[in-house]
C-alpha cells in the first residue's frame, strides 16, 4: 500500500486546459501547483491568525492545567481553522486525557471538555504518558527553552519518541520562519 502511495506522488501532475465559451483554451492549470498554492495560503492565513493572538501557548497550557489540580500538558497546538482561533490542549490528570479548546484571543475555555481514559489509548501512547509522569521537566518548561533557543513564539508542542527516548518537539515561529526544536529531557536517574 505504501509503495502505491509513493508512486502516486512521484508521477507528474496532469495539466488541464479549461475551455472558454469560444472553445479555445483559456487557462492552463497544474493541479499539484494549485494544491501547493492553496496549502501555502492556508498556512499563511494560520500564521497571520497566530501572530494576532492575545494569548500565548504557555498561557493556554496554564489555563487548561488550572482546571484540574496537578494536571500536566501532554500536547498543545494552535488551530486557526476553527470559527475563532483556539489552542487545542490535551492534559493528563487522574489517568485520563482531557481535551480543551482555549480561545486564542480571550483565554476562555470554549466548547465542552472531553476525557478519554488512558486504558483506551494504544500501548505506545500509554508508555509515552507514563514516561511523561516520571520526568522532572514538563512541556511548559520545554516551551520556554525552545522559545528562547529559537528566539520566537511557540505555536505547538508535544511528545515524540526517537531512538526509544521520549523527547519534546516544539514548533516555534521565529520571524517569518517555523523552527522545530527537539528537546531531550534529562533522565530521572541521578548521577553520583
């Protein structure tokens, strides 16, 4: 299945002629170019909305975590495609993942809350969340470090597993560029 998908992406995109009322080609169009241009417009719109936010990603995490004493953020991202731009925040509390939408302009929690018991997650996600509980540094710490290192404002953050180690992946907008910062939390074992 994967080979078929890769082959489909390597084939040249067809060029179409759109006929005018006089049956002469009016426009030549390449679907791949149209798709890329459309994607770039959507990304540009999303980044413009993000630049205009009144609430930072760190503030959105703090707002969601304050809803449950002792909660920790597992994943957060900006969503400009919603009716009003929001941060999608997933927090871990009492063996559940809680999903919240925090309005990026006002900081108000919008919509309802949704909770998913950890036992309903796949084994890898459960393992990552167990490791998150065991490490000293949390996602808000990683966001601060990434923003400082990349000289920008974080737009998303979460956990990834690389080479069997849990890392934080933070995307930071720096000037007009997006930079991904991967941070490896220190191990929980103390050195002597």
